[in-house]
């Protein structure tokens, strides 16, 4: 559970930390779109350079970024296996009637890179953005939806709280597992079904803890007379600066290059 980094904030004095949260949200969305546009080596070089630049500018230790990938190893393995043995094409290897094709290998590598880049890119945003700034940015970007009477502030607040609770519940799960192991609980032996059943005693106290934390948060917000919506003021208003427009220009350049590499090659 310690490998879950989504929702964690890493304090530092970097260019990405000083960016407007709206810019980071839009850039993350643009980057995700770019990942599904590219299909050849030049396109992947573009998104790789963009991601490396973001990681370097964030001043977040690469170890923290890589730690988040350990949580999706099982998903990556499934993705690789499915693509290796289900994509038709030029045979490369045969194993008990199953055929690995050149196209399958290419597709497996491409999908694995997409998963790695997707998690890392999203982690860069959450590592460099506080939950309050993330909530303000989401609310600002969704303002046009108010025309359709969409509760923009409530949605932004729920997303922000959910992201903030991810690392908290992860730490709580580790504490509960250690407490169960101290009472001779076994989570490591047996087949997959037995291991899954062993985690049932962990879920009950975890849910109780989650509901308790949610109730404490609601009580704290009511005690402070918290009211959202248009009447709410901000200590730090969101204002664009020159560096924010430069990042938007970089986003536009990335999408343009990805489209060009897909169309021209």
C-alpha cells in the first residue's frame, strides 16, 4: 500500500509547484490525450521528453515517482500477456499452441509504456499541487457547467477530498495489516483465494476508520461554518502569469508534434 503515490503532495520550491493549478490540470489532460494519439517511435520520443522535463522541473525525487509504478505491476503483466498472445500477425515464437507475434510484442510494449507514462504524469500533478489548490483549479475550469446548474464547487471539493484520502487510507491499511500480523494473521501463504479471504478482517476496520474520518471532516467543516459556492472567497486567488502561458504553448506544441508524427509517418 505504500506504493500508492496518487494524491500525495511533495513540498518543494520548483517551477511546477509555482504554476497555476489550472495549468497543471489542463497539461495533465493534454498529456493523457497525447499518449493515445502517438503510435510510433517519434511520437513516444516526444511524450518521453515532455515527461522527463516535467519530472526534472518538479524537483520530486525520481524514487518517489518510481514507487508508484510498483502498484500497477500486476496490471502491466496482464496487459503484456494479453497483447502478446491475442494480437494476430507475423509469428515470432510458439509455446504450447500459443503464438507470440511481432505485432503482439509491439502492442505490449506500447500499452506498457502508456500505463507507466499515465501513472507518472498524473503523479507529477498531485505531487506538485496541494489539495486546496487542486480543488480551486477544478472549480475554476468547470465554471461553464454552472449554466446547466451543475454543482461545480461540490464536485471539485469531492474530487479533492477523495484524492487527499488515498494516501491517508493507504497508511491506515498498513497499520491495520501490521496489527493483524502481530496477532498471528497470515497474509502471505496459500493460494490467491485464501490470501483474498485473509484480507476480509482488514476491510471491516478500514471501512470503520474511513467513515469515522469522513464524519470528523464533516463536523470540522460545519464547526467552521464552511459554505461553498459563489460567496466563498480565497486567500490566494488564481492568476495566470507568463510561465503559465509558456506551459500552455508547450502543451500545444506537444499535441501538434504527436498529431504530425501519427499522420505523416
